[in-house]
C-alpha cells in the first residue's frame, strides 16, 4: 500500500511540476492570465481613469475577453 501511495505522490508531483512549467512559459511569452470577469478593483480603476461608469467598464472588459475566444 505504501508503494502505491508513493507512486501516486510521484505522479502528482510530476503533474504539478508540468503545470508550473506551463504557467511559467506563458509568462515568458508575454501572455497574462486574466479573470473572465473584472474584479471590483479593476472596475473602479477603469472607471476612474476612463471617466466611465463601472458597468460600462465591465461591458468593455467582457466584450474584449469574448473577442479573443
């Protein structure tokens, strides 16, 4: 039983290492991971700099994300 757990642990460790490598590679290519919907802080920052309502900023953000899918 201990051998099986060690094997599962090793597989899990390798999977985690592969996932971390993939995320790291994305950063090196200039890509960012962004949320599908803006956070409250993002909405506030966008509305302050753009002079728009937070709802308008949210609509703009969502439309940009949808355009890339």
